[in-house]
C-alpha cells in the first residue's frame, strides 16, 4: 500500500503549493485539487435562487465539472439511495419529480433529510439554508419546465426522448446518457447559485466557506476509530472508498472490502477493517490526489492511464510524452520538407546529428535535475479496470529523481531517430494555416509504436498491451521486445501496402522502425551483439545488410529523378520491390539494377552530372561488398532500413547543397552583369 502513502504525502505537499490561477487557454483543462468529503462530477443544470429561496433563473451547463460536497457513501455510490448533501440529480432534489412521471425511484426525502440535518447543525451556511428553503416548496420541475430547461408531453409527463418533428433536440437531451435511445431527465445533476446581498461569489461549488462547513459537519458525524495502516495512528477509519478516479463518470474502485457475504476478506480477517484499515481522511486525500494528477498530467489510452509525479509537487518530464514537442522551436537538427533558401543553413547528414540531439537532451534533463533534490521521490503508476467496478494497478515504481532522469535520458538517447511530424504555420490573413512537414530527432511515442507494429487500426486492447510492455523499457531500462521490432520491420518493408496518398504514413513508420532497431541493439540482451548506430551515413560500415540498403536508396533516387523529368507520378521499382528485396536481396537487386537502364538513358541527356555521380555511388557501394556477401540471397535484417534511410538523407543533403550553390552562382552572375552594364 505504499502507493496510498505516497499519494497522501503528495496531497499534503500539493495543498501547500502556491500555484498560479490557470490562463484562459488552460481553464478548460484545469482540474482543481478536490478537498476531502467532496467529489467532482459533471453538472447539467444550474439553478439560481435568492437568499430567501426564491427561484430566479436556470441554465443548462455544457461540459462543466463542479466540486460538490459528498458523504463517504455517496462519493462511492454505484447504485441505491445515497444522496449528496447539496448538488445532486433531479431525482433527488426535486420534490415534484414523481408527480411529473419520473421513471426512476424518487429519493427526495433522503436528500431533504441530509440537507436539513446539515442546516440545523452548528455548521450550517446561509446559502445552503436558502437551497433548503427552495426545495421544500416542491416546484423544482415546474420551474425548470417554465424556464424551458426540461420538457414534458401533453400529459405533463417528463419526456424520455425527443420527437424530431418538433425541431432540433434541446441541449439537455444531447448531454444526458441514453439507453437504447431513451433517457431520463431526472439524471440531470443540479448545482446551485445563491445571490446574497454583498456576496459576489454566487456559485456554491466555488465557495470555499461552504466547502469547509461541510468538511467540519461530515467529520463530526464519523466516529468509528481504528488503526490506520497508512499512518500507523488511531483515527476515524473509512468504510467506503472513493471512485471517479480517472474521470467524473468512472465507477471503478481501487479499494473495495465491503462485500461481507462474499470472499473479499473472509478466511483471513474477521471484518473489512482488519483487511483494509485506512483512515477516512487518508483515503480521501490519496484518491483526490490521484484523480487530480491524472486530470493534470496523466497519459490516457482509453481506460488505461499512466501518471508520473514527484511527491514534492515539483515538475518532472512525462515518460510517455513526445520529447520533440518539449524542446524549444530551435529546430537545429530538424529537416523540413520545403525548398531551402540559399541563405539558410543546410543540415549536414554526413555527420551524426545525434550528437546535437544528445546535447540538447542533456540540457533538457539537466533543467529538471536543477529543480529536483537528490532525495525527491518520483512515482510512476499505471491503472486500468478489468470490470466497470474494479480497477487494478498495472505498473508501479518508486525512484529517486537522479535514477528517474538518467533512465529517461537513456531511453530518449538510445531510441532517437528522425520522426515525421507536421506543424501548422499560422498566418495573420485569416486563411487556413499551412502545414509544414518536419523531421525532428526524437524517440517515438508508445502509441505510434503500436500503430507502426500492428497497423493504424490496431485495437484498443492490443494498444494497451504494447504500452504495458514498453513501460519497463522506458522507466526500468529493460531490453526492447524483439517481436515488436520485427513487426515494425515487416510493416516498413511492405511499402506496396501503403497507397499513394499514404506514403506519409510509410515515411512515419520507417522513422519509428529505424529508431526501434537502433535502440534494440543499443541494449541487446546479448552484450556481444550490442552496437551503436549513428544517425548519419557511415561509409566505413560494410555490413552486407547495411550496404544493400544503400544500394536500394541510390536505385530509387535514380528512377525517381528520371520520372520527374517526364512528370510521371508512379512508384519506383525500388519501392514496389522493397518487400521482395528484403526477402531475396541478391536476386532482386539484379532485377532492379537491370530495370534502371532506360531511366539512365533518359538522364544521360538532361541530368548527365547527376547520373555520373549516382553511377559512381553505386560502384563505391558495390565495391565495399565481399563476393560472398553480394551473392548471399538470405533475407535482410532490419539493418538494411538504416542504410537505406541514411543514404536517402545524404542524397537529399547533396541535392539541397547543389541547388543552393546553383542559385547562389546565378545570383552572382546576374549581379556581375548588372554592374558591368551600369559601368
């Protein structure tokens, strides 16, 4: 249960943090730290009354989460009658719900009794008493009908579905959950605003004085003492643990020991307190801290959630985030798929740009290290639910800050490669922003790895399994699963499976595959097989697979340039035969090389210099083979993709440099001619 202790400590630390209020852009994502004896839910209707309990107005709320007072049982309710003391569903707060034909069982009496008990205590509040006055009139549904918030049929019965003949459905009907097209308006949660003279804060869910009054009242009603297994102290024990951990509609619980008729704890303990003795305040704070962390910085993959944090509350890098988005926009090692101006620096792919990336990565990690103490604890936690009511911890690690940062740096350094990304170029003309394609160096994110291995339509369950397998690789430094590498290699070599308008996806998956292959061999389980691959063309590396990849890239370049001369838009032979080339390289290379003859003849006239350079490159690569390797027809490993990729990058470099030099020469000649004419 150390996770519970760490979350409890995190809550205590977070309360002391003086966080600035969110900006307007962040308010939609902002999630407050929920106080104890409260829960967070989506509200649908906001009713405004005055201090005397008189109805003023009502509005429908869209995507609005409110922090509302809750009892221990109501915070964890899944079914049955357990009212919240202030904001709750119409089924609870409307005395006339049953009179208007509500489909569900009315729970007004229990709601009224709890609210009245609170108001009659020493912890009552003027705004809460105004709400009590209003609901006792029994006109909630009537007032909402008059305000066009809820709707009834001709018999004054609450509608369960909207007739399209009456026009567009009201907003409330779009917000409430439906079962086979039928809804219950009684499921709409109502929150209150109370206008008091001299009090500008009318929203009860934002009033901290109301929150504190409820906490004091709720604490006074809990008296059962026991040993808390987290703090080791005698205190009021929890009999029910919170839900709504991942989102406001989450019904799964991490802790549940209230099944006295089953086998939850029988056979080992006499009662649930012996099995699971946790203080009421402790479990409330721990669960609220976890929910807050998930909303604030959690990595969500469907119902699967991973969250990492420092117990002290300090910022840490997210293990599953795309690091290229975290760096500054100084793309000093990014390639852009746009025509480069001659004044711009052209990247030198003949040198290993991984050195520049490593330096920037080192500075990035050092920035966090400077803020963290060596004793700061970092927690990484993964959650998922097997059933709607039960949640499990998939992954849990406690690390010191230095170990966490070093392992994260190692992952991003070893699995770095050029990754295809798109970037919006905003303009002030009001037109649609242009899309720029860039290739920053970074490690691929787990979600993209799953798609590269199993396709864009990979199932959610398979995606979850992939991320589960990758977490130990990222955080614990485990070797990368070779089956995932092989699956990505197969997908990347099967280029014909990608349609013409999907070549961007193939480029993306190729970068991911190269990153995984490079990273796998950097931490190969067999130390004798480990190898560090450069992110640049290594002309002194004469591995058979690497050289064959280089040959394929040159052949593709020759044919693609020849096709562009005659404005032909079709795949090259190298692209079409890539899968066959990977399976039978020696045999397939003869076919590809022979097919180059007509394209070389075409280039002989219009691109003589280019053709001579490419022929020389083919000869240089071919001469680096041994006779045995060149004639070896065994399938290629994923290493050929590294040679293919690096050779392509080097040729792009040469092409960009030639274009820049030609343009600069033309400009110089023009300037000289103009000067001579002026003279």
